[in-house]
């Protein structure tokens, strides 16, 4: 099956998002992907490598929306409230279109420190950095009720 790797990634992201890494079963992922279970080993080598590939794919999926929110945040020609609305709507649209990414991130964040660190590096930190200055400006202007921009995402520098 030429798209077996993609089918496994999609199925694994759904399973990891729904049940977490420990509860995810490689055989169940393969059944969901409608491929042979040995393809997990062929394409990824191990369950952890499959999880990491799901994270990499999620980061690639999220890159355009992170870049777009960075552009929205940096557009100083528009009022903060308008930009906040547009950023929120764009993120909501992304997560509605990618519910598995939405659920994969907090599940992985909560499970194991090493996986949480990879999530932070590949997804959370770039998202935070894309809008940190914007949220800080909103706090300073009194438009955003918060004491620190990091309260919007579970990572900070």
C-alpha cells in the first residue's frame, strides 16, 4: 500500500490523542489504519518512533497557522482587539480542522517529561514565541486580562 505510512500516521495521531501513549496499541493502530501491523516496524521501527513521527507531522501541520498568527500579531496597523479576534478565530479554525492535533498536544504534554519536552520544543515554544510580544502588548494596554503572556500556553522562556 503506497500510502501505508500516511495511514499509520493519521491513525496513530488519533489513537495517541484519544488514549495516550501508554494505552495506544500498535496492533490497534494498524487495524485503524487498515494496514498490516508489521508496517509500524517497517516504517517507524517502534511505538515511540511512531509517536515522534506523529509529533513531527503535527508540527508540520501547525507551522502555517503559527506563521499566520505571527503575521497577525505583528500587524501594528490594526487595533489589538481586532488582531486578538483574528488570531483566536484562526486558531479555532485550525483546531476544528485538526482535532487530533488539538488533542494530541495536551495528552502528550501530560504523560511523560521526555515527550512533553519534545512537544514544547516542536510545537508549544514556536506557538508561544509567535505571539508572546503581542500578548504582552495586550496586557500592557489593558485589553488582555492576564498577568503574563505565558498563561496562554504551557511554556515560557
